[in-house]
C-alpha cells in the first residue's frame, strides 16, 4: 500500500514511517502545510500527525493559538483536499488526543464518553470536527485519541528520566490522578491495525488497557530505573512552574480504556505498565 504521513519527523511519525517501510509499504511524507494541491493517486491511506507540541513552553495566549490553529486549520485543509480528490484513499487516520475527555477524576472513559470542558477538550473537539469533510466524502476516517506515549527517545517519559535517574523523582500533586499511557510499539501497532482493518472507524482510544495513577506510575518508573521516588512535587509548585499546562497535563486525571481496539481484536504488546517501562528502558 502507498501511505502518506504528515508529522513524519516527530516521535510517532518517524517510528511509523520506519515500521511501514519495514512491512513493505511505499511511504511518502506530506508537507507541513496543505495550501498546495496534493496528488493522492494510488494512495491507500493518509496518516495526519502534524501539530504544535502541547508540552513545550508555557501556554501563553500565543502558544494556545498556535496549538489550535496547527491542528484545526491544517486538518481542515487536508480533509477538504481528500474530499474533493478524484482519487480518494481508503482510509484517513487523523491524530487526536485523550485530552478530548478533560480532567475526569477516577471516572472510567471509553470512546462513547462525552467530551470534557476546558482548553484541551475544546481543541480536540474542533480538531476532530475539522476532519469531517473526509468522512462525509465516504473515506473511512479514524480519530486516534492518543494517551502518554512511552519512549526514551522523546515525549513525556524522556522528560521524566533525568530527575528520576538522579533519585529526584516523586509523585505530582496528590498522586491520585490517572495517567492513560501506551508504549510507542503499541502506538505504532494500533495505527497500522487501524489502517488495515476496515471495521475500525470513528474515535479510537490509543491507550493501554491498564491506566495507572501518578503514584503507581512513579513507583513503576522508580523500580524500572532502580531509583528511589521520595521527592514529591506539590500541586502549587506544578502550577507555579508550568501554569495552565501543568494543571491540564500533569495534575489532570483521565482514566481511559481502549474499548474499540479490544473489541476489534488488537492484541497489546505491552498491556502492563511495569513490563512496558522495563522493556522501553532496556
């Protein structure tokens, strides 16, 4: 199959490109913007992962505008091109995030759960709505609501490693907030599974089946690194250092299950957090 990928230089995009090529697919990189016409002739799947990082820098008004515009405007332009193309791909995989659900304490969430309230849920709702032209044109469209991707090469885990390796890791806030995670291997596996399986459509949670509290995650990471985890960061310090981003990404609780993936028959390489961390860090 010929597959076009946007955001191909990012953590997930680069790993996906490598995996697709290893499986014998022809892979092409989409441009960073979509004002110019794209030729979809012979393309079987389009995977759209591009977007401004939400974890780099404080959420100033300008940063929040870039976060939303990079996702919503770009997705709408690409979806409209797909919808009007005379040679439509079979499937459009569009990135989203579990930020769709917002801070929901210990409520168990799946793809049928409602959106939350706040900046991230609003961005995710608009992001997913922007892909609607492709879905309305009859292209099987999948919104991959991704959780915390575990990789030592980048992402959240990569940022956690230096203090934890020095024995300076600890819980954030009260440690009771849920972290819905997925290994990079399963992130790529689930995207490929969604490309290849026609039963998969609509929103799909890309998270492992066992979300963990921040306390559980902290203990598991310390154990994997053979380091103590005795230096907590209280909530006020998180807010002081990171502002609104800290509240949403570090203190917010989102307990998400991958109901659609499980029902469709996807088998996780890393369903358990401890073994996932040990494998990722090996």
